[in-house]
């Protein structure tokens, strides 16, 4: 009860963003968990100024069943009164009335700046309230310090200091749903579509959606097109059609400008295409549809992590602690000085106003700059300066995973830019053994970005079953670089090829593995391609199941997820849907734990929330099967609740890839080929490639926030081959968050120690992602 005696208030301000409700839920439940009183402030700063019924104390059930809702259930409003000292004086009076000295603000940079001003004036406001006789000196002394923590809720991702803001990923989901839908009708009618997306003066949404859709042309405010862009754009659109394409997609950010600062409108672009090319052209302005809908899994988990970290920040605040903002760095929550982040955010706009556009892109962060450079590389074919002597082959191995096709597309195109001869192999290592190898060109992979599964075909066959034939075809096609995209079999297969180098000189080539599996169980990376899409698929199914349970009272659903022995999918889905429990192999459980969970659900049925959701990873326990859990829960809950089983199965492998997986696959494909090209140059001598060192066969992966290349021979030492798992997995610390938000009885000390094993506090960094 470290928070006993504390009072925490949470409000949402400015434009709404999907995921705000998950953050409100996390702040509320974490606050209650540590023993603090938690208050919800309705209608943002307006409710803070007006007081009365706008400030209500919350209990555990106040925030039940809101994690899946878009918008903000406690409301948000612009408030002119709070921009005045008189308004802030009223707000201070309302907080003091309730004994609130800790405020969590979820909003954009304007809302957070307002909170910092409020904090800096706090002592003066209390003095004025004492002078006016509205509060006593004793009350003022008791409430002498106001602690502020901010969470950035904005779909624009325009706040510096965090890799991602709450709502951005969900907005990208809405945009890609529209792009995918428009693509089918555009192909049917041979149309050009101009899509205008939101983002104010930030081009992040336009940039990532352009990269994830393979748009033909892109307008962002940070990099206005060169003068004469109209001619170049129409020329490129015409070239695309002349090569057989039936559609053109142009994405334009709402704040797009030309070099002189004049706005570029979607209607102007449309009229230009119609007049110059005569193409049937339509404009679609997405508008507030980007703010709507249910939040994505990423936003739900992000908001939950940030909300819990916000409460920890308030618990640990001292008189010398500046107002902080909880940010995302890689896969971890960190605290940064609020006003330093606000200042860097303002510096970006200043650079744009002064037409220092290159600097503006750099200030947006490394991820933004990388996205922009990769988009320019892949959008239009540029002939290689010279033909390289190298040949590379790409194949998919293991079960299909969303994002594989995006990785193949970008790898093929960047290889062509490098001048390499590029082959694709059908049906994995088995296809390589059978000689199912063909050379491909730039346009052979057009339209692959949004396709789920594997366009190349994939099989689980490992090289040791057909090594001689693989070696024969590597020699026949003169393959000097092998890019393998797949799951644990891809990693294990490349390891077998490396270990066979001593026997077969033909295997002394450069090899790279791009992890792609919904299980997220490949060593050397925090995230595998396809896992984000699978989590969202499982989450959407569980959302529907929860609706069914709420319609039929006193029902508990036991849902089985895939993932082999890896519990990532089950754990992250559990957090995203607010599950009561998630059983996984890595977190051993006993019959006593199952009994405690049944008792928890029995107590829950006595409240207004008369439903339960339990997730079970398919191989979490040899004996406690899904059927066993069903029988146990049914027997113990007899007369209190009944049970149902749902096995999600292969729906988790299907569907179009999420924006994250499209973007991630595109980046990994480019970075893998650039790394392989560099290695090929290093090991090329006297007209041949000879690569036999460990660092010439690696797994590429995102480790925290850095793309790393880990030799497969080194990863072998940290791999549990029996269970097909890395020996250490970063996401296990999320288990504590899942349990705490589900009202499990774990200690705060256990939570803090678990977090500190994985979290490193850091100073301000504006590098966003990789």
C-alpha cells in the first residue's frame, strides 16, 4: 500500500485518440492497487475548472470493459478558461477540495504544456486561495506540491521523445483498411486515387501508410517536393500504367506544402492528373475516421504500460522532480522531462517554418528519416549504377506469417538497386533442393505489400533432409547470398547450412534470417514478422467473445491460442483484451493457481461484470489441457457460472498484415540486403565469394530499439531447441502487468523488481525507433 494517503486524478484532453481508455483503466487500477484514491475528471480541463460532478472517485469496476473502446469514456474538451490564471485558480480549488496533489494528463503537447504551467503556478495559486479565504493555511500546507505526469495521446505521432504516441498505430490501421479497400476498386476500374490523411503539420501517418501501401507518390510537410514536381509526378504515374499497372495511389498529408510554403491540396493533385494524363481520378479525404474505431493491440498494450508507469512516477516523485512524460523507447516505458520533449517538438515546427526541411526530418527522429529514405528507394525503380557480380536467392521457410511478402518485395527491389541478380525460391528449402528457382525483376513483386501468407509458398522441410540437392542447386545457380524469411525452422535451417560448410564449400556464402512467425519464438529478436498481425487477429476474436459473454451473464470463456511453447501471443492478447488469466509454458502454474483463479472468477460474478475470459497457450502444460481447464472451471463454477471453449486455431495466421508488420517487413528486407551486400564485398576475392566465419550467417532482429545482426552460431548457445524457444524472453515482464490489471494478488515489490530488470531510465533522446 505504498500509495496510502495519496490522491491521483486522471483526465484526457485535446483530440481523442484510440487507446486513451486503456490508459485511464491502467492508471485507475494501478492507483487503487497501490492504495491511493483515484479520481476521474470528466470533460478534460473544462471538467477540472468546473468541478462538481465532473470529478468523481473511481473504484476497480469503474473502468471495467472499456479497454476495447475507442475515444475516451471520460470525455475531452477544449477549455479556454484553463488558459487563464482565473481558470487555473478554480481548477486548483477543485483539486484541493478532494485532496488531489497528483495529476495524470493524457493528451497532446498543448495539453501537457498547460499541465506544466499549472504545476509551476501551484504554490502561487494556493497562496491566492488562502488570501481569498477559500482554503485555510493548514489545507494549503497539506497540499503544497502538485505532481504532474503526462501520457501523449495523439494520432499524429508528432511528439518528440517517444517512439510512438497513443492512438497512432490504430489510426494507421484505419488508413490501411481504407487503402486496401480502395485498391480493389481502383484495380477494377483502372483509377487513380488521391488519399488525404490527417496529421496536422506532421507527415508521419502519410509516410508510414505510403510505405506500407507502396503508394506511387507521397506528399509530406517535412519534405516538400522540388519545383516542377507536377511534371515528374505525372511522368512516373504514366510509366507505371504503361508497364501494366491498373491503378495509382497518391497519399497526401493534410499539412502538405510546396517549397514556397503554399499548401498542396488533394483536389489540386486530382485536377492535375485528370488534365495532364486523363486518368479517371477520385479523392478520398479520410478525416475523423482515422480517430474512430476500436484501438489496435499495440495501442492497448502501450497505453496499459504507460498508465502503470505513470502511477509509479507519481509514487516516486519528490519536490525536486520535474514534470515528466512517460514515453516509449523500443519496447520499454521510460520517463523523460516533459518540457524538454515539448521544446524539441516545437523546434521541428520552427525548422519547417524557416524552410530548413532536412533538419526538420532529422529532428523528427531516426525512424522518420529511415522511413522516408526507404520509401524513396522502393517507390520507383532506379537503374543500378553498375551490375554487381553477386547473385542472391530469397525463400520462405516454416508456417506462413503476415509480413513475409513485404519483406520479399523490399529485398528484391533493394537488391535490384544494388545491381545484384536476384532469385526467388518456391516452397522453402524443399523447393531449393528441387531447383524451383527463378529470377525476378522489379515489377514481379508489385502489389505484394498488403498480401497475407506467403506468395512464394513455404514448407517446414529442413536442409539436413536434402543437403546434397541444395548444394547442387546453390552451385548451379551460382547463389552467393541466401536470405531466408521464416520462423524457428528458418533459423534452424540456416544453422544446419552453416554447420555443413566444412563438408560443402558451396555453402560458404553469406546468409541472413529474417524472423517471421506468429509465435515470436526466434532467438535474436524481440519481435518477429507476423506476431503483431496474429495478436490483433486473436484480440478481435476475443473482443467478440467478450460481447457474447456480456450478453449471456455468468459465463466464462476459455480461449486457446497458438504459439507452440511460446506464450507471447497468449500474454499480449490477454493484456489487450483485459483477460482474467493467461496460462503459458514459461510461467509455470499449479493446481493451486488454477483454484485461485476460479475463486477470483467466482467473486467477479458477484459484481456487475458477470463474465470471464481465460486464455491458454496451446502447449502451456502437458496435463492441464484446454479440455481439462474447461472441466475444472465447469465443475468448480457449477451454480455460479458456466463455461465455453474457443480454439482460435489458424485464423491467427491469416489475414492482411497490419501496418506494423508491413512497415517492419519492408525495413528488415532492406536492411538485411544492405548488410548482405556489405558482407559479400568483404568476402569477395579473385572472382569468388568465400564466407566461412560465424558473422557471415546472422539473424536480423530488433533488440530493444536497435536492429542487430546476431550470428546463428552464437544464438545456438542461448536456444532451447527442445521447446523451440530463446532461453531469455523480454516479454515475460509483461506477465506482472497482466496479473496486476486483472486484480491478481502479487506484491508491488514483485512488480517493481520485475520492471527494473528490463527498464533502464534514460535522458532525453529524440531518436524514434530504428
